[in-house]
């Protein structure tokens, strides 16, 4: 059927037993309201959005517009996170769009068994993130502007000669490499502990300093699927294992975005 | 030393919101069920990540001319901005 329309259906997630009232007053992407489309005993969370913003070409363009991307990602997350507190949900990737609600219903019918399996798997579980950074101060030579580090610029020495400068510089680079190697090993060890205490784990790519907006180098960006009832235990295990020479950041609980694709996730 | 992100996660870039955008994009672009939607067939997950990270980098570089909302082409080289340095709002617990 090729009815010409100017709006399409944006799908956030597929859930089970989504409480009827939980979608009231909820605002989704493009400022639109959120509705449940039912099929196969499941509900898809859907907003009707303007086609002009979500057509393939337009979308590609829009994804490079940070303002749009940030708004859309936050709106998507807001819907998933809010409804996910009250019902089991399988989140979809950002910007999954179908022609209309009939198509969404058809997808629920076609892939109902798959969604049900995923819901069974994720129900009662949450995702946590662990990020590990090597502090700039721990890696001499990494911070160009020398944030008042001792050792790199001893006052008493007066003016340093070129050779002296090079010698220090080389030593600093060597120390920085050792610190980085040791931080990576610490991160791997922490990842092992966090994984062991979790149901499943996965490593996202580490962020460049340009993305994090900090000078510390990220060495681990891990995601861990944890039984909600045992999240305190998991957290304690990670806290205990967190090495002193690196900075460890824990985020979550998240709706398990990183683990919707089963065992391989 | 462990830093708690609390319930919402830790603020990083654009730490004005409770969840850092980069953390969110990790999950929304590399995670989530990838269904072949009716309109997004050409965009595989990996491309999305690359596209978006480029968008992030470019706009960090262009951040200071962000005052005008209809932003022209952002051509400034990527760089990090100490103003955006994460940390505000994060509670650090030294061990």
C-alpha cells in the first residue's frame, strides 16, 4: 500500500505489560506524545513524527547536527527510561522508523517471539557502566601545559639546557608510557572482576579526550548486565577492586541498551 | 578512587544534564535492537556511530560560536575545551 503520508512512526522500545497510564504526559522525540501499539501480546512505544525529519537522507544529515542529535537521543532515552521503570522493555536503536502504526504492528507479529525472548532475558536486570581514566597527573608528560606538576619543572635548577630538557622529556615520555600500560592492565583486571559479578559484559570503544572534554585518558568503557536484586553486590565488588592509581566512574542503572542482542552482546 | 555517577550517570561533555551525551550515544547507537526500519535501511549501526562521533567532534570545535542557533558549517578543528571539563556535579570518593 503506497498511501502518501507526511508522518511516520518512530519506535522507542518494545515492552510487555506496559502500564496504561505510564504514557500520559510523556513527551518523546520532536516534542510528540507517546502511544502504545499492541501486537503479539507486546506493546511498541511509538510517536508519530514528521516524515520530513526522518526520511533516510534527511536523517543522515540530521545526525551530524549535534543539537538535533542530542535532543533526539535525550528524548528517546527519556521515554525508555521512564517507562522502563514500570515495565520490562527492550530498547531499539536510535531513529528506528516505520511508515505507520500498521507496519509497527506487523513487525511485532513477525518478530514477537524474538522480542519475548529478549524481554525474558532482560526482565529484572539493569545495565551499569564502568569507565576508567588514567589521571593526567599520573602520566608525566601527558599534560602539555604542566598543571603544576612536581618533578617536571624543578625551580632550583634555573634555566635548563637543551640536552637537559631532552633528557627530562625522554624520561617523562617513558614514565607516561609505563603509567599508561599499567593503567590498561588495571582496567583489564577491573573489567574481569566486574564481568564475573555480572550476567554479561561488553566493552564499548573508549572515548577520545575530545569527546570526554577532559585531559585524562580513558582506558575502559565497559557495560555490565546485572540482576537488579544483586546490583548492590556487584557495586561492592567493583568498589573493592577499583585500583587506586586510576579514576573509576560508575554509571547506571541503565535500561540494558547494550545487551539486547542476546549472548553475543 | 571511585566516582559515582549516581542514578542517572555522570555528567561529562555538556554536563548540564544528568546523563552524559557520550554515554547515551554509546548505548543508543551501538546498543538497542537494530531493526531494519522502513526509512533507515542504508544506515547500519557502525555508520551511525561514526557519523555521530564526527558530529560531536565538529560541534565541540565549533562550540564557542554556538551563540547563534542557526549554525553555519562547522569547520573548526576538533579540540577539547577546559570549560567543558567533566567533574562538576560528580562526587569523588577517594579510597
